[in-house]
């Protein structure tokens, strides 16, 4: 398959779209679902609950941003393969086509006992079921010396927003022959191949505009997703430009000096002309406020994505403990359909299908050189289990790599339509 059409996306990856909702409970009030977070998990859940219930459920989506810029494919903007507007999406169609009430505010707290969400403005929203898809919060102090104050000097660009534009500008304005430092996060984190696709895209830019520049990766991990594919790709396309240094070699980052752009390790002091620092992560803050986390993340019941701490709350995407599923946009979209089907079943008596999940993570290394890793999953009693998995192989033909890249573009068009239309 070379692409995934918008029409086919929901059918390929979501069983919840297959069933029509039963009528709402006789003589009862229309049940209410509040969804917090308008990304791949939240927007998809709101759309499918509203669309498939056909008015039997009142759905409200709470999302502070009026325009959502996807983290997935932001690296392709960074590398010059897409313009910034192409990764931005609004909520107008979601509201108009499916009667989703979209509230552009911050959710500040959850009253579990009273089934109430408090908004930063002071308003409240009552719910029968609550869906949390808040993404991540960043643990800035996990990298010694890094802080929110330094994110403009060394952008993480790991959440939706404009930091990726800032990062591209800093790379383009590096001195000739300068050094870019990339600090990936420790596991677990959003988009496992993401830091290394970012390196690839920055190398692509530098090869065109600053070919004598260098990229240093100071990794806290001894290995990373699709490592062999990335390292072979760097050698093929950017020979001599990219140096990956593992934690045993560099000994860990001891301090960062934002004024001098220096990274001090046991191995050496690395002076950067531009840098991206992505710290450790945890579930978005509203999940913490709702009391559904255990440590940094929110445990869920695999068959429904319901919180183990509160049966009326469902946690999707990056914030959840989804076992073998990586924290990715595709995972969140897949989980949202399972949760939507379960919620509809509970509130309207509609048929609940056996849950199924899928994920693929595509990465672009260079022009038309795309690679991927993915799997299909099923819900076990305690965790989400892998059914089968696949990964690109070394030595694949240029035609196959181009097809993989084209497939990723089709997927992007499909998932964003699935989320926002």
C-alpha cells in the first residue's frame, strides 16, 4: 500500500466506526462526555463519540489552542519538506459536522466525585464520562541546567506550537562549520524515533546550507528506535556530519550553560551554536490533577482505555500506560476509537466490538528515504499485547524507501482528516 486515503483511514484502524449507536436511555437526560485535549487522541475520541452516537451523547472538547500544530510531521517542516501551515489544523469542521461543542480554554482541575471539570476561567463542565488526552508535561530539571527559561535558547520543540519554527531559524543561522547539539530524552517518551528523525532533518538542512557543520547527539540511552536504519542512513547521506555518543562514553550531562551554549559531560565540554534539548516526560498535568496517575503515567484497563483509578475517566495517548504501544499520534488515534466504542456502549447500550489497536511510526532520513516500524495489538487482561510487528530492513531499494515515505504522507492526510473533519 502506497498511501492511506482519508475515506479508508477510519475503516482500517478503528472498529468503533463500524457500529451505529442505539437510542439514548428512554426518558433520561442526554449523557455528557467531556474530552480534554484536542490532539490525536482527544480530537479523534470526540469525533467518533459524537459521529457514531448521532446526537445520543452530548460531547464537549476542551482544548486551549484554536489551531493545533501536529508534533508528528513537524520534523518534516524542520527539514524543509513541508510548510508550517500544512501541519496546522482547526476545529471548525469537527464542531460543524458532528455537533461537538469545542471550548477553547484550559482545564484546571477535576472533581471526580462530583463528575465536574473546572476551567481556568472559573466555569465548570459536568460529565458522565471524561476522556483525558492531555499529552505530556516536560520534566525540565531532568537535564542539569535546563529550565523553561532556556527553552528559547535551546528549544525542545516537543509539544504543539511554534518552537519548531524557532529551532529551524536557529539552525539556518548557525555559523559556517558550527556545531548543533541534540539531547534526546530518556525512556519512556513521546515518539521514540522522533529525536533521530530530527537529527536527520537538521542534517538535510545543513548539507544544503552549511555542509561543514557537525551534529553531536548526547544520548542518555544506550540504544534507540530504528538505530541501525538511522545510523546507516546518516553514513549514506551525511557522512562525517553526525556523531552519536552513548551515555557510557559521555558519562552523562553534568551541566548546561545557556549563556555560553556549553554542555559539560565527563567526556568533554561541547560548545553548541544551536541546540535542541528534550527533557524527560510525564503525563499532562490535568491527568495528575484528576488523580489517575501512578508515578509519571496513567495506568489503564487495556480493553477500554478506562483509568484503573476511576472507571468514569478514560486516558488516551502519551499520558497512558499502554504497555507495548509506543507514545505516538497513531497509537493515540487507535486508542481513541477503542475508548469511543466502549463509552458509547456504556452510555447508549450500543454494541461494543472487540478492541484492536495498531501503530506505525514513519521516519524520513533524507529525500525519499523513508523507514518505518509498527505493530498490531490486542487487549490482554493486564496489558496491551503485540500480535505482530514489522520494521524496515537495511539494504532496501530506493523505490521501496520512496514508497514508504509516500505511505507516510497518505497516513498524515488520513489521520488529520480522521481527527478534524
